[in-house]
């Protein structure tokens, strides 16, 4: 049977089993190395208030929001694209 991807869709390498995480959209259990990790920054302060505080010299630390998506939800949200058969073998940066 032909292999679709050289990595079999994972970034595991030879390290054995990896943990699982929940998909942020559909709550499916996904292996951690197969899930698509998205990190975003969120501020807990309103922009107008933050602007006033910054003028007074205050530092507002942004908190980071980490979300994991299964492959089907990542494709649905446009985080990763569907690639052609030849492009699947390239493990370069998806962008």
C-alpha cells in the first residue's frame, strides 16, 4: 500500500507514543504531535483603557492563548490548506 506522507501525518519521529489533546473546536482526542497548534495573544484590558495606561507608563502583559485543532477542523478553518499529491511530500513551511 502506498504511503501518502513520509511522516504519516505526525511529527513524532522515533520517540514512541505521545500524549493526546482535545481539539478546540470539536473536542476530538488527537495525538499531540498530529494536532495543529495555534498560539494567539489576547489582552484582558479594553483597547481604550490600555491606551490611557500606556500613556501613563504602565506595562500590560498580554496573555497567550494556545489552541489545538484536529486536521479536519484545521482545514475547515483555513489554518492549513489541502495540498496536491506532490506537495504532500514536502515537509517545508505551510503558508
